[in-house]
C-alpha cells in the first residue's frame, strides 16, 4: 500500500515538470540580401562590418567579389544575391562568418534578432535548395522566407 | 627553418604582385617586347603579367620599361611586365593565408597568401597557376 502511494507521489512529482517544460527556442540573426531574407544563428557570425574596402581576386567565380581586410586577416567576400542568380548587391555591409573558411557574406541589411520555437521551422531535406539551407520558416512581419545557411556549406 | 623569403615585387596601383624569388631563373630588364621574345627560340613562351592582371583585376597596364622573368619549372615560360620591379625580403609570418574552401579556391587561381599594408594589398602568387588560369580563360 505504501508502495502504491509512493508511486503516486512520484508520478505527481513528475507531472508538473512535464507540464512546464518549454519548447526549445532558437535565436536567429535575420538579414536581407536583395529581395531575399536569410537567417543565421548568431554564433555563426563573427562580426558585422560596414564600409570596408574590397580588393579584387583573379579568376574566381563571379559571386566572389574580392577580399576584405579585417585586422590584417583576409576574408573572401561572397555576394549571396549573386550566388543565387540575382542582381549583384551594391551595399557595403558584410557578415564575417565564424566557420573556419575565411568567408564574409555581402548583404543588404540587418533586420533583427528573431527568436522562434523549433516547431516554427520546417526541414528542407527534400527541397531543391537543401544543399544550402537546413530549414525554413515564416516571419510574419516581413512576410518573407527565412532560412538557415548550412554551416557545413555542403 | 626558413622565416623569410625574397620576392620580386611588381606594383599595380594599390596592388603588389609578389613572385617568390626561388621560382625565377633569370630577370632581364629593358628587353624586347613580349611578342619578339616569344619568337626567339632561346626564350620559352611569354605570358604578359600586365594583360593577365588587366583581365583579372581591370588594372591599367603600366608604362615602364619591359622586364622579362624567365621562370623555373618543367615546361618553362617567361613572364613579361612593364611594372617597376623591386626585390623585397619579407618575413613569412607577415603573410596571411586563407583557410578552408576559400583557400582551395584561391590556390587554384594562383593566390598563395596576402599581406596587407597601410592602404595596399600584396598578393603572393604562384605564377605558373596564374598563367594557367589566364590561359584557360582565353
């Protein structure tokens, strides 16, 4: 009898814990490049740089716009609008990535830090762009498409 | 361990091209034009560094005296330029190589490493790969 009561007490101890467990949330750095909206986990971004000089590179793909100098270290600049076949960006705003590939992304604008639940994102495993993106989601206030760049750059 | 390297340095505006001295067999100044040199059976095929950089960077062609670099290497070739040459010994620690996928991309294009000075950039290059890439682009 005391064993049953003990079990009931144990179960009741677990119930509130389950009831109050929160959905896992993820914070994103939301930015635009031309007409498209993208998002990265802030930990993937080392620095946001504005108005820095670009030095050209020879014989590289057209979406690589040159190299920038950050504290004496070179970062190859990728225009992601150009990468996806859109018009080149004219803005001088860059995200230096923290992925060991010495890459900076040329972007149009930083939008905000946006926090959403895991459930708000859909995996893109079967989508055409799954080589570059992991997930997608809707950010209502921008009415746009939010994607996570694949950190492995597959 | 070797901590410095001699380079032949050619300035094109804000960009300096550094060619490792160890890859150069001979340097001739005030020589004949590249086309003349290419017709000379004594010299290997000539690649114009000025034309390559003009195509790759959009850099204007300099107007100095011609300098011919006869390069070492199996196939052998000559690089011609009208940029003013200089010899520089540079500590290797001052160069910044790139890493990851950027490195593999740039090495294929003949860029080995960068060195940033006050308002200019120096590119340490593998001339053989740069010439190959330029040839492939024709």
